[in-house]
């Protein structure tokens, strides 16, 4: 494959490229991301970055995992900053490889501010964010003339961040919510949306490991959101798509296993005499 050089991408020695790795499928990398990986002398990568993507980096590059997952902060942000600075100041081409897009819930903003403050030259390569990839791989159009006129990207990382959200506007119908890092907060999310007037019959799809061979899609309605996720033991990384459009997964899915539905209601236990 010949990649024509892109004027926007020419990482100098001692520079850092913040690169979006997409959601896992290496086919979803951009050509600029691939060019950056091939030119990298140091790759600082997140845990969410797939092995298939990492394998495309310059074989001679030093690879350092700086990953973190909710509740398991394996490396503090300050240490990631310090590593970028150390390798850049040593004159190396550094790729800071992040899952999805670097500027969507990825702390890319903080990293760029840090590089800027320290006079390190930088580039940013956008990536396909989880909401876009999960929707595509689950057959869910995020907007649709009949079902959704707007899309909200939001996070429900912890109780505190959930509590500061504007629930009246989030509960509007004909709107799609794409919720990042929400697995632990589904019960709270359901409660808040119902209290703000969202229809309990609003469809949802939870996409676990979107775009990866082990992708699972679990569907249901807002009313059974937390119970269904629990019944299927949905685990991180998973993205919640909530809104009228989510119902289309049943018909339009094309990748991986057929979407799983809510578990059948428990039969009532016979009363002991
Ligand atoms: N910058 C990333 C998001 C980082 S936050 C992006 O643009 O996609 C991490 C959250 O993203 C996870 O908790 C999950 O909600 C979501 N996510 C990332 N990759 C995913 C994948 N392959 N499948 C499902 N959700 C994913």
C-alpha cells in the first residue's frame, strides 16, 4: 500500500503525536495514525489499544504501557506527562497512542496542554471514537430521520459526574445518548432518566468490545437496563447506546453474534404449602 504523505503530519524528532487508535479493529486506523506508528521511536499506549494496532508500530520502537481502567489507575497522569517529556527531550519521536479518539474522554486535552506548556512540538491524529465504531458494528445509525435528530456523547464514570448532568435535556425523546465508561453506573442512569420522564420502553444497546472479534451486543429497554446488563455480565469496555435508534440493532446487525435480549422473567416460585 502506498500512503501519500499528508502535509499535516510530519512529526519532528523530539515531537509527540497524540494518536487515536480507534476501538480495536486495526482496519479502523487512519493512514496518518499508521504513518505515525511507523515513524515512532517510543510508543506510550493505553490498555484499551488492541494488540493488532500495536503490532503495526515500528518494530524497533520502545513500547510502554501506560494504561489505566476505571478503579485501576496503573499510572498516574503526571507520570504519563513526565514520560512524554523525558522521551521528547531526548530527541525521540514519541507516539502517545490512545483508544478511540484522543479528544473524546481520553484526557488528550490535558496531555496537549502539558506539551504546549513545555514547548514540545506536537501533532494530533484523530481516531474513530467508540460511539461511532460501536454503532456501526452493531448496525445502529446514531441519527436517523425517523428516530433521532441529535446525539449526545456523555460519560457516567462515577456517581459525582452523573449527578452534575442536565437530566431534563438528556431525557428528551428522539435523541441518542452514547454513554462512555457507564457500566458501573447503569442503575443510577436508569433511575435518573426515568425520573426525568424518559419513556421506560426506550430501547438500548450495550456494545461490549465493539469492533473486536469478541464483540457482544445486549439489547433491551430502559426499564430493564441495569438488570439485563447484570444478567449478561456486561463488562468494560462497553458503550451504552440509548434511544429510539437502538431498536434497529435487531434488524440491522451484521457483525459478530446476534444481539442478546433481556433474560426471560423468572417464573414465580410455587408457594410452599
Ligand atoms: N477516547 C476513547 C474513550 C476512552 S474512555 C474513545 O474515543 O473511544 C473508555 C470508554 O470508552 C470505555 O469505558 C467504553 O465505554 C468506551 N470504549 C472504548 N473502546 C471500546 C470498545 N471497543 N467497545 C466498547 N466500548 C469502548
